[in-house]
C-alpha cells in the first residue's frame, strides 16, 4: 500500500532561482510513508511552519501538502546565515483508489506534519462466513 503512494516531488531540495526572489525558495521536505492495518501514515518534516500556514488538499486523487515559513530575525538582530530562509515547503503524492480521500487527518507538532490516511471500505479485507449446507 505505502508503495502505491507515488511521490511526484523530488528529494529534499532547495531551489534558488530568479523566480524565487520574491516568494523565497521552495523546499522538498523529507517524508516517510508507513502502513499499519487499514491506515497509511505520511510524516513530513516542516520545521518552523505554523499550523495556520499549512495547506493540505486533494484534487483528482493528487494529495498536495504546502506550508509557508516566514522567519524574521528577532528584533534588534540581523540574520547572518539561515538554512531555512522564508519560503515554501511542498510535496505532492498520487493517491491510490484504496485511500478514502474524505478521511484524511492532519496534525502538525514540533515541525512535523503527520497525515493519517484511511483505506476505503472496499479496500479493507472482509471475512466471509461459511454456512453449513
């Protein structure tokens, strides 16, 4: 199941191009996908992103996760160096038909976004009762 979630994003990367000067760089955050029973869990690193700056959406079986980071220097300080400059984290995944897109839960804690995806009822194993003839 977890192998069916196809990554459409790349490895962890940062882009610095002419197009990102005003919006900041785009980050491809590290992601783990694990499966247990009828749940698939997607864990995405998004350090510095506040819950109100995270957008999780599903359209045409494509799951897109986007989070923006705006880390101004503390008052009275000047930023000298930063690994994570203000910018956007983004990943996209193709959802298999076995995932119920209406039952996705998202939680952000300590810079880690956790998505809990439930399998659809049709995808869950069913026990067939055997009757005596």
